[in-house]
């Protein structure tokens, strides 16, 4: 088993893993939806089971973000989920609730852009 030292870990990896951790926390909050989250989904007009869909998509995002080879897909899915959340709260006039999804969508775009750049051959 090889040991990884901290100087071998780039800020690109740390940012992707931190974003993945955010999506894990979000997925658990949605899957196990305490009453307040469950009630929000109902108030927004979603079916009573929709929090499971959101939580599953967020958990899938976290898994994809955690691995370099699937990071681009994870960032795209995460951005889509967060933009949908942003659209939902904006549509319902809950602008204060829009800050976390806006930040997460922006970070997803940054992580995705970095992953995309790593796929391109080095330009001369």
C-alpha cells in the first residue's frame, strides 16, 4: 500500500473532495429528510417521495466527484442539481435559501472546468 503525503495532494483534489463532502451531507439530509425538509418539498409542490430523488442524485454526485476519472460527470450532475434547487427556491421567492445552491453550482463549474482542462492535451 502506498502512502500519500500531504504535499502530493493538490488544491484541485481538495476542492473536489470538499465539494463531494458537501454533496454527501446534502444527500443524507434529503434522504433522511427531517420534518422541515420534507415539509419544504411539499410546500414547493413536489411529490412526497421527491426528497429521495434529490438525495440519490446528490449521493451519486459525491461518488462521481470523489474519483478523478468521473469528476467531470460529477461536477455536471452536481451543477444541474444545484441549479434546479436554485430555480425552485427562486421561483418560490425564498432568495436566502438560494445562496448555498448558487455557491455549490459555481464550485461544481470550477471543479468541472479543472477536470475538463486535465483531459485536454497540453497546448504548445
